[in-house]
C-alpha cells in the first residue's frame, strides 16, 4: 500500500504521545509531516492548504465534523485517527481499534469521496435526533463498553430499557410538516432520527432493510405513538426485535430521501452528533461524494456506492387524520382512541344487536328447548349445540358499549332485550320441567348449581374475547367458541327447571351463575372496548363505576362459595391421607363426599377391608375426626370387601 508523501497533522494540545507515534510511523515510511495545533488550523486553515493536500486529524466524534467543510472548501483529503478507541467515530467509519492500524490507514494514499449529510447547514457524520427518543447516548460509557463482555452488553440494554420507561413521564407528541422533493406530509411525532453513518444504532435496528450510507439518501426513522400503551408496546418490541424483521413496528415511519424539511409550530430539541440545538425548522440535505476520506476496506465493502434515485415513503403508521393529530398533540392518551370513522360500522352493528328482533326470540326459544332437554339427558353435545344457538352474547356486548359511552338509550334497549331472553328461557325450561315426569338432578344440572370465582374468571375472559371479536371483523368467526365457553343458556335453563320443580336452591345456584356470566361478560367487554379506544376514560367513568360495583357485588357470594368448595377440598384431601387402624388393619377411605357447614362436617365415604366397622369403631373414628378438625362430624360410612 502506498502512503502520502506529505501530510498535515492537526493535533489537540494534550496529544503529544500520540503525535510521537505518528512521527515514528512517518519516519519508517518516508512521509514528511507538518504539525499544526488544532486551534491554529481551525482559525486559519487557508494558511496551511498550500503546504500539503492531505490532513491527518486527531479527532473525536465531536470534533471530526469541523474538518469536513474545510476539506471540501480547500479540496483537501482527510485521514482520521480517533482519540477514543471504539468510540462513535470509530464505529461509524469502521476505523481500526488498534492505534498503529489507525495511523497507517490515515496516512494511506487512497482517499475516496463519500456522501456528507448536512442539517441546517451543519455537517452530520453519525445521526440527527429530533424531539425525544428512547435511544441511549452513544458517547456514554454504557454504549462505548457494550461489546466488551456479555455483562456490558446486558447493561447497555438495561440502560436502554430504563431510559425508555423514564421517557413515559415526559413523552409528548408535536405536529410536524415533513416535506421532501416529491411529497408533503402533515402528521405528528414524538421524535425522529436521521441516520447517516450510525447504522448500528438502536434506531437503525427498527428497520427491515439494510441502510447504505453511500446511496445519496438520508434514512429517517419517525416515532409516532398514538397512545402510551402503543409506545410501551413499541419499546418492548424494539428490545426483542430480531435483525431484519420484515415489518416495521406499529408506531414507526420510515423515509429515505435526498432532501427533507421538517417544520414544527414551536422550537424543538435537535441533537447533531451530540451537539444540542433548538429550532422550529430542520433541513436535511445529502451531498453526494462531497469529501475524500481514507476509509477502511471493511467500510467500503459494506457501503458500496449506489446511485439510488428513488425515495422511500413508508408512512402508513404515522397519524394522518386531523382529528387524531389534534387529539394526541393535546395529550397522549393511555389507550389508542378509535376515531368516529373507525367505529361507525361497529357501533351500528352493536346498536342493531341491542334490538329483540324476531330471529332473536326464535333462537332464544329454540336454544332453551335444546339446552333443557340436553340437561335432562345429561348430554354435553346437545348442551353445546344450545350454546351455539343462544343469541344472548350480542345484547350483552351492546350493554358494555352503552355503559362505556354513557349511551342510556343503547344500554336500556340492550337490557330490555336481555330481559326478554331471560324470561323466555325461564318459561320454556320451567314448562318442560313440569312436562317431563323425571325429576332427577343429572351431573350436567348439578355442575351449574355451585358457581365460584372461577366461573367469574371464565366470564371475564369470554367478555374480553367477545368484545375483541366484535371490534375486529377478522376474528368474528371466533364468536361461536366464545358462546360455548361462557355457557349463558344452560344456567338459565337450570334456573327454569328449578322454577318448574319449585326448588329455591336450584333457582339461587343457577341464577347466581347466570348473573355472574352476565356481569362478567359486560364488565370485561366494556374494559376491552376502553382499551381499544372506543371511548375516552373521562366519558366512560360513570359506566366503569357501575360495572365495577356490579362485579364487586357478584363477587361476594362467589367468594363464599369458593371458600366453601376449597374447604371441602382440603377436608377430602385430609381424609384421603388419614390413617385409622381397626383390628390391626389400616382402613382406607374411597368415594369421599364432604359438605362442611358452620357447626358440623358431613362426611360420606366407603371403607375397604375384610370386615366392616362396628359401632364402637365408628364412634372412635368420629371422635378422632372431631378432634382433628375441631368441629362436630356426621358420618355415613359404607363398606366394600377386599378379598
């Protein structure tokens, strides 16, 4: 490799040791050096331009840009020796980490012209940050040391995560007008990063394309969250994003162009390679092949010159609607708000669902008949068929939307429709109960007489799924599955059977399960619509209070029921491991049934052995269990022979 015959060496006052290394290298390669202090060169560069046409500059990322304008104006070539090994400049330009190798590269006679980005007529070598972004400062020790060890790399990502979360308390969105040579766009962003040589940054990782710094274009990443939740989703998605993932994050826009002007109503924070500015107009312009600089082979292999004459405008994720822009620039909401054009069709569908149409009444009667007969037959398949037929899910979702949007007429209409369905179900099932001569509580009936908090959990999950299915037309086919999971009609028909038989306990148990499903679905659906942005929190406050109070009230008996079932379970588990010896043999208990009440525990079980327990042994067992559990025990013990 040939080296320069003569070169200027521009050095800061405190870098004599490095300057000595450069002179040592120059002596061994017959290179004539002219030393120039940094202050003198920057003050009067023209005085030195006739002494050599190549400049070796000892620089950081904060000082390198000062040489670009001088080199372009005076037609000088440049060689950079970075003062910070592994720093931003070395990373941007793929400069050697070894000092000797960096000196060799800086003095080679092989400069090539590269593109230069200017922001408001200032040279930018790495990137420009506009507004607030979650990305880590690349001059921080966390960033500089990130590749030294896996621990350092983990600390870098933790710092990125912490900065991202901290930004939640200060994030704001501002309106902007973005103008390129071919397009003008009115939108709103929280920040933008214009990338030149900083292609390994976190901002560049968001893109699904490889950035070339020698394509006569600047790549801009615009961050435009529509809510705090979407911003959080973007943050965590960015941390877990795989390289070259094929889809942009939901609140990211990507623009690649030769010239871009961004204007804002008020001055915003702009950072050029760490240099802070504040302005209401940002002009970015790329100057192709503007300055000749000695770059490494690695740099040239990765950034082959490309004459790209095409702009890229991927701005679908940016807000375009004036109503949306006005909304998020005033205050970034917690959840993304749906615009009127987004939910007009859904709202019409929900309002139609609140009406008791003839087909609703017909399906309600048919599903009640099928469910009641399935309960008598104890046929799961028949009961599932009734669940699919049942039309109750639609008016419950309408109630949720009415509560959320404080729409009294919609809520009232939907409640009336639900009431009609409930009355029809009770009448049909009660009539069939009186007609069918069998009065046996089948397993399918018994399974709906003791609702607990677990049933409320099922209702809540189904309410979320139902609301989401209504809001997203692409998943509407999931509604039958939601109807099967929540099982609205079977408990209604069990209550009707109890009404036909005159059983208060059946009416109470099944009625509580039905109320649990109704309240759970409506409450969860309302919250889901809120998260999806179909009403602001302020407007939904009254409906949410009604929903939470209803859920709180229904939770009380469910909690008692769950506590009772759990207590029975603990006693059953205890008796299963209980050892009772009768005539030198250990007695085993099977088919255990427990009913724990306030003052007594009713225990029914079978014993297995060679002979049954006599009365004395029964009393001894009863006494042991009463001592063990601290309550009176009522025993019903059967016997099964083991031969």
